[in-house]
C-alpha cells in the first residue's frame, strides 16, 4: 500500500513538473477591445489563430480587457468580434516564451451599420419652421420604469438630429429643449432599422 502511495505521489510530482516546464515554454497576449471613442466593449470574443486553426478563445471583461495565456511561442492572428459590431483581425502577433504581449488599445471595433438602431428626428416650431440649436436628450426607459440618459445632441440648422445604438429592443424618451420650451416623445424599437420622430417646441416669437 505504501509503494502504491509513493507511485501516486511520484506521478503527481511528475505531472506538476511537466506543467511547470510547459508553462515556462508558453506566453500570451492581452489587450483591450474598444470603440472608436475609446469605450471598452464587454463580452467581445477574442480568438488566436495559427495556420488557419483556432488555438484559444476568451471573452473581454466589463471594461473590454482580455488575457489569453498558455500559448506556444510563435506568430498568431488575433480575431475579435461582437454582435452589433464589425469584426477585426490583428495579423502576425508575436508570442514569446514567458512573456505576455500587451496589444494595448489597438483592437478597435466599429458599429455594424447593418445592425444599428438609428433614431432620426426633427424639431419644429408650431408654424412649421425648423428649429436649430435645440438641446436634444435621449433616455432609455427600463422595464422597471427607471430612466437613464444615454445621449445628448444639438439639432442642426435644419432642425435634425440622429442617435445610433447597437441592435436591441428598447424604449427611449427623446426630449428637445430651447429657451423655456420643452417637448418630449417616447419611441419603442425592436430591431435594426431607422426610426423617425418629430418634436414641436412652443417657442415665443420675438420681434
């Protein structure tokens, strides 16, 4: 029985030593998946490929950061993507033994125009005139009734404004304000499309 226990212990030590040697022979990559504005993209999929084969994958955290370790030394293509965004590839990323190649914030994803919710609106006066320079605020209304501001803008000279979001069913409230006049409308979106609305501000005419 003692001999059997020693064999198991020896096997465990050998396995541990093998793992340690393997770990010393590997490296990794890390970085941040972000938007063009610098915001981190959570839950993006990051995959390293070599010779057309997927070697290892990971998901970015809430701030867009990721780490892929345990990679053999060599050159890899780093592929990154997320639903609602176009995919990206960083070619010939070198991995060295015992080192983690920090890619920093070089992995940038842009919103896929084909999967965007686009809210377009116009601001008018009661007589039909376009109202430029109005402050536009858009808020997302959650199912529990809570409200969160998700964007601001200024209406153009022709009274127009645009907001873009990733494809997602949601309810929004859009508010236009100028001087002492305010107007709001709520709009529900359920898929990628262009949604339009018009807001009328009761502006007092000045001589």
